[in-house]
C-alpha cells in the first residue's frame, strides 16, 4: 500500500491575502470535464483491474470481485474535483482509501495512481500554501499510522496459527512499507510544489509582460510628443531657410529696380524674382509634406539626407550667395536620422549666412568623412550685422539639440580672422564601411 491524496480549498480563484498568484493562474477552460473524464477513466480501469486480479486469484483482499470493483470506482470518484477543491479531495480520498480498503477492497495498482495524483494536486493547485503543507503532513502521518495499524492487526490475527511470522520479519516488513510510502509521498509533494512554483514564475512573466506593454504604450506616447517637437523644428528650418532666401532675392530685385527700372525691370530683376518663385514653391511643397505627415500614419515623401546637401548648396548659389561645397573623404554611410541632422545643420548654416554675413560674403560648406566621425562645417567670411529678416531665436538651439540627440557636438561662433562658422561633429561607427542599401 502507498498513501493518500489532496485536500483543501479550490485553487481556482484567489480569495484572501494568501492567494496572490491564483489571480494569475486561473483554472484552465474545460477543467471540469477533463477532471471528470480522468476520474471516470481511472474508475473504469480500476474496476477492470480489480475484476482481473480477483478472477486470477492474485487479489490481496478477501471481498468478492463485485465489492472490489465498487471500491475501485468509489476511490476514483473524488478526483473529479481535484483541481477545484484539492484539500477537501485529498482528505476525503485518504479516508476513503483506509475505509474502502477495510470494507470493500480495490485494485492496488490504479489506487496508487489515484493517491499520487490527488496528493500532487494539493501542492499544484491549492492556493492556501500553509494549509496545504499542514494537510499533506497530516495525511502522511495518518496514512503511516493506518499502515502500521493494519500490519499489526494482521500480525496479531495470525498469532497462534501456522501462518504466524516472527517479530523480526514483521519489523522488516514495516520498515519496507514505510520506506516505500515515504518515497511515494515525498515525490508527490516535491512535484506538486514544483508545479506551483512554475505557475508562480509564469504569472510573474505575464505580469512583467503586462508592465512591458504598458511601458511600450508610454514610450509610444512619448515618441509621438518627440515627433511633434521634431516636426516643429522641421517647420522652423523650412520656413526660415526659404523665407530668408526669398527676402534676399526680393531685396536684390528691389535694388535693381531702384537703380534702373527701365533697364533692369524686365531683364536682371527677372532672375531673383524667379528664385523667389522657386523658393516659395519649394517651401510650400515641404510644408505640405510635413502637414501630410501630421495627418497620416506614414510619410508621403522620404526626408532629406546628407546626399541632398550639394543640391541645397546649389540652391543657395543660384539665389545669389557665393557658395561652394567640398566633400573630403570617402562615401558617407550614415543612418537616415544622422543624414537628416546633417542636412538640417547645413540648411540652418546657409540660412544664417544669408541673413547675417552681408552682401558679397562667401560661404563654404565642407563635409569631412573619417572612420570614426562625420564632420559638417558651414563657414563664411562676412562681417556680420543686423538682418532685415526677423528670426525666432530657435535655429541654433534646434541645431544643437538635433546634433546632441545623435551623440554629436556642435561648435558655433566667430572665426579668428573674421566670419562665422558652424561645425557639427557626429561620431559614426564604420562610417566608411560599405553597407547594404535597403530594398
């Protein structure tokens, strides 16, 4: 013989301060039918095995086969509630094991499976952990006492008969039975607690996953705010650059018209006026792109990159500013974010030069590529001065924030021999290494 089963309150729902994990480990769907099928299957198997052992003359019980079949079925019945009420089922089945073993008998093979499963269910499904430990200890002590009582009763019944055994043999039998039952219940105890620990760990993982999802939602909200801030800077860069270009061209056209309206009104003044028209159209196009970005989930057009800087310089040259571009080093391989930052730095530098360098100033844009960093410099040799176009005061601040966001540094100030310089240094790992172009 072996030992008893499970007992206690149902581990299905967490009720009270001792059941914090049950909320995270609900009973599986359809558990009632599954437990009922398990109990019915073991009852049928136990009854069949009891009939076979009785018919074969190997049964250890003296009762008729019909009684042993009934006892096997009744012993399996409590398992239908093993997960719903594990402590109650454990106590009930341990008592039934002792009572039915005396009154009706049952199949010893399947009864051990029933005992193990019910005892295991206490550790695996009872939410009252302290009471589960107490109930299992009481079941072990009760089954041990019952086992000793049964052996002694049989021994005393055999005294004075030919089947009597010596005391030494009796003690050996008791030690053997106690050892087997100790290993049996210890295994069910350990495996039940291990299953509960797995459920706790799984609940902690689910809780952590929930926290991660909440944090991800917060990060998404923060990213939306950052994106709106970025778009506001984009609006500043676009408006400041193109409005400055248009103001310079308008001033040039005005001076030409004032100097000789008859001669310059139709010829030379037409060039800056066309530049004003082109800059206005480009500003409208870029503003439209930004507005569509705000109104839709995806971007309608790809943002400018470092490869667009030469075109930006050419636009500044066509608008009347003496501008040169110099590329030093190998091909630039940077991320789209860094490429956009470099483009905006060049745009803002050219805008500042057009506004403050003065008439006749030269502007040099240099892009240096090194293995460890990319450097962009916009410098002029102008004298500086008051700009007729009012500024917002956020251009240099926006450039500094953009560069700092990608881990770079920005130097802004006058040059020793006159003029103004903007220099951005952005560290780039393997800037010269060839990279795959995304499809």
